[in-house]
C-alpha cells in the first residue's frame, strides 16, 4: 500500500510518495526488475526481489508481497512476447 499522509492533514491527495510498504518492506515498485517466490518443505517461504543494483529476500509465507509485485509488474506470458 502507498505511504499516506495522516488524515488530519489538509492535502489534496493523501499519497505522499511512490514508496510502498508490504510485509514490513519499503520499496519503490518502479525500481523492481523482477521477483521470485520460494516455499521450503518446513512451510517457510521467501520472496526475492531483484532491483537494478541488488537483491533482497523477504519472509513472505502468505505470498502477499509476491502477489502484489506480480500484479504491479504485470508480466507477459511467453506467448505474448513474440
């Protein structure tokens, strides 16, 4: 979800930036190059987010971050790229 201003501030738009907070991870979706999700046998899971200059792995057992990123990145299937 985008970072928003407190409700008591008289702003035209409550959105303050293009940063997003998801699973206690703050980032700009525009800077994300890709992502992947891995679930381990013990039930733990992580989403790995690839940025232009680094990679970050975030615990994501319910796939909230991964599903959000996939919806924002809107990847094309291999059939659509030709």
